[in-house]
C-alpha cells in the first residue's frame, strides 16, 4: 500500500484539457456526487484501482461509468474546433431510458448541455 501511495502522490493531477502530451496523467481530480473520497490513502488507492480497471477493461466501454461515478472531468479534441469538455454532473452523461419505458409514462432523462 505504501509504494502505491508514494507512486500516486508523485504524479501531478491531469488538467481537464491538456495542452500537450506532457500534461497527461493517470491522476484525475474527483468530483463525486452523493459521496466523498477522503484525501490521502483512500484517494491514492482509488486512483490506482481506477487506472488498473481502465487498463483491464480497455475497449469494453466501461470507463464511462467510472467517469460518471467519480465525477472525472475530461475533454475530447476535435480537429480545428474547441475541445468538447465533459464536466461532473453534465446532463449529456445521463443514461437514456428505453423507448418502451418512456412510452409507459416515465419521463426521459434530460439531455441538455450543462457546461455552456
């Protein structure tokens, strides 16, 4: 545990929109909604577990659930355009309900952009 803690603490936090490859880091800032992550050992171990999970589930489409759960902000670079930034609590990340559920009367999750 101590070696993991030392390794993670030596890394800088990644900016939401890295300006160069040198700014990329596996250490992300958490903005969880509904619970807290204590600074120190708890956060360091969680950072490590999320990185290992990211590697283990590569190309399986499971990373988005972790991003949403822990409120990790990220951006996508689009050629010749400003980066698209996804912030904690962004309504674009709401998982959509199936059509038959909406037709049965349950209101759909909102989808408007929350970081304008």
